[in-house]
């Protein structure tokens, strides 16, 4: 091989080493770029020349070539942020964004909302996902737009009660007949006050319910033992739900007297000798109950069984120490109610007032949850995750974006956590996977290669100059 060929060989070594240094420099420059994936320069030997030797024709290489620049898609560390729409993928996959004409893919999950409620990235590209209607996620992928309006109110439809009633051996039925608590408005019958109705009950508890406009109303639920037979006693009870009559429209815009008890529901209970509820009946009020502007009251109290004897949520039993329980005050420590003749372990209702959107959250499945001031949560959408059969074939575009190519194959789009797709983490971004120490080691190796090939060229130049001088 001539000295001129040696110059070309050294120059090829300088070129490949220069490319390697450029790739390393690119990695180091992007070590703080969100979702950046480090690249590695790969090299191959150049086409060899055939030369004659004593042992026949032999191959002598003519230097090195740039083979390829490979992107390493290994996982980067997660970094917590203060934004719910900062999302990181743990595992395989890319976020899909679009300019309306073309789709792009990225590991940079730094998103925000625009003025129309669309989820966009820093370049204003729309995040792709599944939009939701009333909390139900659709099946089509498109620009992800969140409904940012208030959460509508819901009227209470069910009160679920878990309680224990303590039967009394020598009980006395109070003068108030609970089925007739409904007050007349002509003054001929004076209903008891709320305090009187509660005090007269053998046991009482309360709950706040909501009408169809989302307004709260306090309800007292009173229990009265009315019969006992057998040893141990099988007991019958009446129950009554009452509200302040002054808040209720009883027809034609006429309201009751403030502070008086107005019955909105009532019924009877029967417990067997083991205290198990065997019969539950309920009755509608004599006059329909309506809060101004709202739909009529229509609520069920669930205590373990319904009127048909079928199981329902809730639990109501009647057991206890009878009259002897009142003799020892220490036995009443956890009892509540008018006469402390029972205890409540849980009372729940399903209504709520109107709620404003207070915050967002993204779960592991990519669902975007709206959290509202009324305590309710609602799925507002679900972002999509794209995978590729050969992600190394993606074309790098800059701005943390990739584009699919024939080499990468088409994007397979689905929900996070399905197939081989990774999960999502809200309030996080994925850091670059560049290892600075590793890059410095590679830089030293490339630098030595570059300097060595520079030395080869310098030596050849000196040799050629000496030959010229001899001539």
C-alpha cells in the first residue's frame, strides 16, 4: 500500500473518531433533556485491498467507516414535579402527539392544557388519547380534550345505615305516634319540634342529604320500640325520618312552621329473638315532600333487607342488655342518640352538591382523573401509548420527537399497561438516560483514537517531505 493510501486510512480513522466524539457531545449536551435517549456511534472496517504476499493474495484494510448511530431506548430515571399533567412512561412505549396532519412520538411527557381544554406539549402539538363522556372512556383515538366544567349535583337516592338498637324489657311507647308526624298547616294539629321528636325517640341518629339542586338538608332518623314478645324478646319498632318543616314546600308554595318536625319517610321493623331483622316496611309521606325548585324527595333507607325480604346494603340488628343497661353509665360510653338506646357504626348517603374541578391526576393506566370540590372523582379521558416492532428504526426529528418509518413499522396504539406497553406516572417526567461517567470514558477512547490517527497522518506527511527533499 502506498503512503497516499496510508493517508486515506488515517483520515478515515479521524473521521470515524470525530463522528464518535460528535455523538458523545450530543449525549452530554442532552443529559438534562426530558425523555432523551442516548446514542452510540457504531463503526465498520472499510472495503479491504488485495495485496500480493509470499503466501498469496492477502487482504489489507483501508480504514474505518461510520456503520450506524444507534439509539438506546433504555429506561431513564423518573423525576417528580408539581404538575399533574407531567407524565412519565415506565416501560415500553411513546406518547403520541399530532399537529392535525401528521402523528409524532415522544418520551417527553411534559403536557399542559390550552384555553380550549386540549392537552398539548411544549410545541403545541395535541396529545392523542381516548376522550370520555360522563366518566365513560370512548374507543376512538383522537385529540385529547378535557371537560373542565363543574360536576353536576346528585340528589340523595339511598341512605345506608349500619346500627345496633338496644331493646328495653320494660319499654313505654311515647305519646308521639310517628306515622302522624306530618303537620297540618291550618293550626289544628301542632307537630312536635325537631328537638321534641328526637328526645321522645328510643334512639335517634342524623344524616345530611341533598336535593336535586345539590342543596344540603339535615334529616333526623328516629326509632321507637313499640312491642316486645317472647323470652328473649322479639321486638317491633317504628322508624321515622323528619326534617325542618319550614324548609319544605308542602304544596302550592306553602311551607310548614320553622323548627317543627315534618316526616318525609317512615316504616316499621321486626327483629327475631336473635336480634336479626326479619321484616322491613317503608311508607311514603302523606304529602309529597319538595324543596323549592327541586324534584320531589325520593330516597330509600337501606338497613340489610327490603320489603320483599331481599338482601340490601346496610345492617340493622336489635340486641343489648335491656333495662339493666341504663343502671351502669359506663355501658353507655359509645352510645349515641336521644335515649342512647343504640349505636351507629356507619351511615352513608349517595347525594352530593355541585363541585368545581380542583385538581387533576393521572393513574397507572393513563386515565386522567378530575377531582372536584364536592369530593367526587371523574374520568376525563385516557391517554394512548404507542409501541413499535422496531423502535430503533424511528427517525429522530429534534424537539424530543420521533417519526415512524418503514424500518420502525407502524405504531401499535393502545392503553397504558395493555400488551407490552408500560404504565404511566403522573406528577413525574422521565430524565435522560445519559450516563455522564460512561460518556467521559467513551470520550477519552475516541480522543485517543483521533489523536493516534492524527499522528499517523503527521508521520506520513513527514516521510513524504523527506522523499521530496531527496529528489
